């Protein structure tokens, strides 16, 4: 064969190869598509079911819009914020909406009531540098609502009556210093309070506003009675989640006047129930929810169960989360989703059996093929069963693949099944994503939760390592191509692994990860003070256990880091300071460790600005391509 022919064949093969590469790259979903922020959010239906309010973008700011279900021509924009976003809102009644445009915890508290018909807006009080928590249920009484505000003392929240016509707010109950939660009853009175000294929690009850609170029960921080709401027709009986005398949080009916459990309604032998399912509008438990591999519900209200079944049949048995409903249970707003589809928000009319899509949560990827989030379990070295999830890249053999390990934040949190943009982005780039609910995660009972106490740098990290070793042993993971990344505690775990387990990982990514646990406690906001002793039990006491804190804080072990580090930090983060991150990064650079460092001064613990989010993941993609491919 002549040299000319060989050259021609070589050129042809090269062109084919280039064409394939370009085609493969062109099929990649752009980074920004995964993290697109929906244009319409926060859908809420009016109590009479005639209108839907939602947040939409106008002049680059979030404003309230009204969708009139009876006459579309009367739909309109309700607010006209030009320089700041509406952050949240709710229906006070069928005619009025309460909203806030407070931009951050450091910003002044600003609240307004607006008439949906006349569009007249009234400031509820002068802007103040304080925080507010509305008291549930939201009950309009004397044209006012109950709210807890830390105006008198930034570390405690007193009860106020806030008037929607702008009259001066009225102080009703001063916090004695240890109340961490107030609970209202259906008639608009505060009858329950939860106190804490960080070691023990007590429930207080009073039959009416004029009677002093009386302590009815006290438990240690491991034992919980979590009030959900009052039983219909009663001012003393409540629904609650309780693990008193049991390991798992169970739904019970409880007598708040005597401090006694009346009956157990429903529980699961393997997992805690979650706090969803109580209807403030109906004053009853609609369902009990719990998560094994995915969210499951047991319904107590037959009408809502029928609605649930009818809706699921219409959305191809996708998962649904009820977002809102009217007082008559004839109009529902819900979200439908799967692990492979971000889903959409719908309105459902029960009488007409009619479904209307209100918005796709991310239309840019709604019809793209995504990876399944597959449940898994494994045993730790000390015999504990850990539940987790593994997500494989599409169209690849499940052998010898690069892996990104993502421990969740918390650690008093958990990872749940569902659509996760970050996970799908990584899987689309060819990475296996491994997530686990290590010991100390919530949802698996008291014993499992407590087993993570003071194990931030111990058994929790072993749980993560044991899962990774399983992936290596089964041939799923390429031993030389494993990264660990996370946010908050997950970021701390990534840095801890870089310090003490560098041989297992090729690189580590920390987003607002804690580098110095001593300063972590010093930066606790005033309103977190009631929980400080509790965190001493969970993490340790920096004053009496300084050796432990020094042993597990990454900043004191930067000399042990042997792998590339990607650090991301928000300037407004309250728990992971820029100064700590700067110090850690500088020490790594002094040791010639490859470091990539992003600081966004206007961001907090999690980036909210879409441009910053996209920029971070674009740089992450380049970083992983360099060290994991």
C-alpha cells in the first residue's frame, strides 16, 4: 500500500475521531442548564381557592403575581419591586397577602400587607435589624397575626401581635430566656411553648392567654416530643412526634394539659416519621410521612388519599409533594418529580378532575435523559448498617469508574432520594456519585443519631471510608480516581479526608467547609445560644476538650495534605469564616499543595446568585477533568 494511501487513511481516521469527539462534547448538557433558577416559584393558593399567587421575575427582581383561576383576564402583577426581591409571602386571608423583601439576615426586617384587589400596600412596622418567626397556624384575629421577634433581646424571641393595618405591634409574652419555640392554637392564641437549656427540653402549656404557662414534661436532648398541631375541637390535645420510651419518632396523640400520651397513632419499626402531614387549615393529620429509600405516606384523610391517587395516575406514578391546598380541599397545588426529572408544579381542581401545569422547575433539562439514583446499603467496620445512594453515569460499564463521594451537610441532616442537579451534573460528566447517611444522620432513630455524637473526626469519617472501600472492592471505583466533596460538614469531611486519608483520594473539594472548630463555636449567632450546650454534646466543648478540637480541625493538620484542594467560600458565611479559609489556603500554598480558591464576598453558606453558582460548577468541571479523568 502506497504512502499516499496510508496518509489518506490516517487523515480520514483522524477526522472521524475529531468528529466523534466534537459530537460527544456537543451532546454534553451545558453546566448552566443544570442550575437554571426557575422563573416562577413559591406557588400558593388563596383560602377560597379562586386565586394563585407566585413569585416571578420582573426587571431582574422577584415580584408577586396573581393568577385568577376564574377569570384569567384578571391575572396581574401585584408588587413592583425594582431594586430588591420579594423573599417570601403568604395569604393572610382570601384578600390580603403578607410579604417581606428582607434580603439577608444582616438586612433590616421589612414586612408589608397588600390587598390583592386594590393593590394598596401597608408596612407592618418600621424596618428593624431583627429576625421574625411567624407563629403557626397562621390565624387572622382582630386583623392581626402572631409573630415571634427578637427585638427586645437578640438572643430570644418574644410574642407580638402584628397588625395588618399598620398599627403598632403589641407585645404579648416576654420570653423568660429559654423558650425556643412558640405554638399557636386554631383560635389564634399561644398555648404551647418549648424551652431548652441545651441539655433538657420542656413543654409548657396554658389553657388561655391569661393563665401562666405550666411545665408539663421535661426530657433530655436525645428524647423528643415535637408538637405538630392541635386536635380539631380541642384546646389541650395535640398531635406530636415522640420517641419517649421508643427509639423511633412515632405519631401520637398527646394531652398537653397533663403531659401524658393518650395513644400511639402510627409508627415505623425502622425509621422516624417526619414532621409533614398535619394540616393547619383542617386541624388534623392528613398523612404520616417517612423515608426508607424514598418518601412514603400513610394517609388518614380518605379524600386527600383519593386526590393523591388520582394525581399520581395523571403524572405516570411520579412522586408528588403537596405544596398547598384551599380550605375546602377542592383545589391543590403540588410538585411532581422523579430522581431523573426535576419535575413541574401543577394545579389540580378536584371537582373538575382537571390538571394545569403552572411551571416546569427546569425546562432546560426536563426532557433530557438523566441517571437513576439507586438506593444501597453497606456494613461499617463495627457492624452498623448505613443506607445511601449511588448514581452511575449513563452508557458506561459499571466497572473501574471515577467516583465523586459527597457526604451530606449537617451532620444532623440526611440525603434523600430525588432529583439533585449537582449529582446529575457530575454523572453527566462520567462520574459515579456516592452519597451516604453516615451515623449521626437524622431519620433512623435515636440510637443511630446519638452514635454520631463527638465522632466528627472519628466513626463518621470511618463510615464514609468504609463505603468508598466497598466501591473499590466491588470493582466499581477506579482506585486512583476518587474525589471527595461537600458543603458545610460535607466540606469539613472532604478537608478531613485530605488531611488524614490522602492516599484514598485524588483530590478534595470543600464548599464552606469548617477548617477550625474553635472558631466555629465563636461565630454562633445570638439566637443560636440556647443550642450551644447541645452542640457541645454533639461535637465537643472547645474549652474542656481542646485536645479533641485540635486533633480534628483541618487547619492544624495542613502539613498532612498531599492532594489538590478546591476551596469555595462565601464572605457572609456565619459558620465557616473567610479568615479561617484564608489561613488554611495559605498554609497549603506554603506547603506547595495545588490549591484552587474561590471567595464570593456577597454570598453566604450556599451560593444563591445564579451567575456565581454556574461559575463555581464550571471551575469544578475543569478541576475534576484535571485531577480525576
